[in-house]
């Protein structure tokens, strides 16, 4: 199991927007600050039911606590 906390700032964040006709375009949203946590875990398993089987499971999750636009 692993856990990481993060906090970062972007000076010129680019965001996607959509106009009335449905066309996408990109614009500068200014600065952004994001804080959060990332969790991940993995498990190796081995089963023997007449035939040997093994495998690997991995899962991860990211949560942003705060996302703000800074002008």
C-alpha cells in the first residue's frame, strides 16, 4: 500500500470550453492550485486448484481536496 499527498500550482492553466455550436476550444484560465491524496495498492496471488494459477491485482485512487483558480 502506498499513499502520497500532493500540492501544486500552475501559473497558466489551459481549460477546455464548448461554444453554442458544440465546438470545443481552449482558453487560459489563469493560475490554479490543487491539493490532494493518491492511494495505491497491489496484491500478488497464487492458487493451486489442479492447475497452478497466479495473478496480480492493482488499484489506485486520487482525490483532489481543493482546486482553486488564481487570477
